[in-house]
C-alpha cells in the first residue's frame, strides 16, 4: 500500500507544479479569443471611439485558472488617433473567462500589475507589463 501512497503524492506534486507554471497563450487560440471577448465590453464602454479587439497582445500569459493580458489598443477607424493600453487579470470559472481587474491607461500600469500580483497571490511572472 505504501508504493501506491507515494505514487499519489508524486502525482499531486507534479499536478500542482504544472498548474502553477506560467505559459504563453498562443495568438489565435481558443483561450486568446475567449479572453478578447471577455474584455471587449469594458473596452468599448470606456473608449471614446470604437476599438478593434486585442488580437495581438504584447503579453498574454496563463497559469492555472488565471490569465493576464497587456495590449496596445487600436481604433477601428484610422482617422481616430490616440493611445491606450489594456491591462486585465482574468479568472477561468470552468465555463468562461471573467475579469477580476481591468484598466485602460498609459501610466502606473506596472505598479497596478504588482499590486494585483500581491492581492491575488499570483504565480511569479504572470502579471507583468514588460
């Protein structure tokens, strides 16, 4: 019976380590599309002009049921100029991604990411802006 218990403990440890590993979410993947869908209502509501979905974010990472996106926003109409960066922390609830924290801005984003890292006890390297 002892070998079986050891095997279960090794499996549990391996699962925990794999679950906490930070990894890239490939552009165009199902997760990337679902994350873009989850953040779009906030983006459209809080932008002066219509914005394109963030299909090519500079930072899109996942660890377990947490995801972090950092993306430059592009307006749908090129005559509308401006800049903004989307930064959001999302959590998978088993059916969809839901936003836990989200902001559009240009300053203080690194500090916010650090605060989110501490507040939610996120795996190191998940919430970064560079």
